[in-house]
């Protein structure tokens, strides 16, 4: 079971990974 903090961290990480790939691409 994820805590709200862990869910937020995962969402934020995915968001920045997506931005990173868009910048590189």
C-alpha cells in the first residue's frame, strides 16, 4: 500500500521523466 507521499513522488518522477524525454527528443 502506497502512502500519499509515495504516490506524489511517483507522479512527479513520471512527469519529469516525460519532460526530460521531450527535451531530448
